[in-house]
C-alpha cells in the first residue's frame, strides 16, 4: 500500500506542477499580455514574457521558471519530479542562474482555495545567495512584488532593492 500512496503523491505532484505553469502563465498574461508557455522540453524555463520597452524597437524577453512553493522554493533544475522520477539522461542537476533563466516564480496555493501567492525571485539573487532553496518566510518581501519580475535583469537595481528590503 505504501508504494501506491507514494505513486499517487508523485502523480499529484506532477499534475500540480503542470497546472501551476498554466496558472502562472494566465496570471502573467492578464498583466503583461504577450506571455507564452514554452514547449521546448530541454529548456530551463517554462514561460516567456515579451515586453515592449518605451523608446526601444526590440522587445525584452523575460525567461520564467515556475516552481511550486509550499514552505520553501527550490532553485534547482535538471531532475524529474512526480510519478516519473527515475530516468536516464545526460541532463545534470543545476542551480538556476542568469544563464538558465531570468526569474523563478514560486507559486504558493493559499489554504486549498483557488487563490495563489507568487514569489518573484530574480536569478541574480540566487547567484548572490549561493543556495539551492529558500524558505518562503525568508523572502516574504518578494511575494506578489511585480517590481522584482519587471526589473529581474537589472543587476544593480535588484541588489540595491534586495539590500534595502534586507533579503540579502
């Protein structure tokens, strides 16, 4: 019975992960409009946001990795979750950085309701923290703070703001 329960939990975790990607994409689409799920199986990010910047011709692309966050948020990738945890590939476990994605969005379900909190963690901060995860109570000031998403690529700005909020 233990294996069946474990398999059911793994299956549910997998379903939650996929559902959370769609939920985050929908929330971001309502705010930024030009948002898409990425259908690239080897990609280190799940969503892209294409934003027009005033005074520039080119769009700014923000690469978003979605992570389910209950008590903490993981900053690692390259592993399988859910029901299909065991597989062989040449993909290695890695910690997200500005090379792999621009921002991690931790989606936290609120007390089994239909509501969610979003934690916007620029990968610039992950590089600064040198950690593979962070407890949500340590990054409370990133919760639903769209400024960290919008400015996730601005290194000096993010570090200055994070210091001011005492999260680094």
